C-alpha cells in the first residue's frame, strides 16, 4: 500500500527516541520481541555452546568494527566475556546490569523496558526495580531451553540499546543455523 503526502510514514519505535512516539509502534516492537522469545528456544545449551556463541558475536563485532563488550553467563558463572576495540570499562557495568534484568524477569532486558513504557512509565519507576544493579535497556537475552526455561543470558553492550538487542538476536539466529542446534516450534 503506497502512502500519499497526507499520510504520515509509520516509523518504528525507538526506545531511546522519547515519549512522543505512537503507542502502536511501541506495541509493534513489543510483539516482535515476544515473537523472538517464542522463536529462540534451544533444545540444549552447554558451556561449549556459550563459547561458540560468544566467538560468533566477536566475529560479527570485529567484522563491523563495533565497540562492544560481550558476556554470556549463568547467574553464578561467567561462561564467556570479551571486549572489542572501543569498548569502555562502563560496558562491564551495563553487561552485568542488563544480564541481571534478563535473568530476573526471564525475558530480554529490552522487553522489560518496553513493557514498562506501555503506560508512559519506566522500569526504574517501580520501587522493586533496583536501578543500581539492574538496567531495563536492550542487549541481554535469556538463553531458553524448551520446557526448562532460561538457563543463561547473552548480553552485548556498546551500541544504542535497540542495536545491542538486534545484534544478539542476529547472533542467536545465525548460531542456530550454523551449529544445527534446533529451535523447536
């Protein structure tokens, strides 16, 4: 369907774009991320898989000259960590804070922030959300095992939050396709 000059172009929701964005764009992005959660379910995830996924993210980052830090961890164990050229020490804080959020809420850290924004709020407005240790910014995605739930998180920091999230999703899709790990329907 083509748009004429009187029809405003529908722009995608930008979590860093301010409050003047259409609620339909927010709801659309929430639906997309919820679909990614449903899609990206593993049948298994081992420490070796964590290293391979981390190395894939390093390759993607280096190939695009991205100043990112990468972390894959369980709540009590770092499985993979890397910082590419241009990543700053602050990225370590963001890796941890976004990973804690994804682990606590069992959904991508981006989704926590988007859902809080549904009513014009922020996750940080919830008195149970500790903004000193958690961040509802995109870039951390739980690693789900079907019929088990999340077992770890994969996190990227260094880009705008939506780009961090999209890089993680791209890597998860590529990893599944390349390694033959099945994503169950």
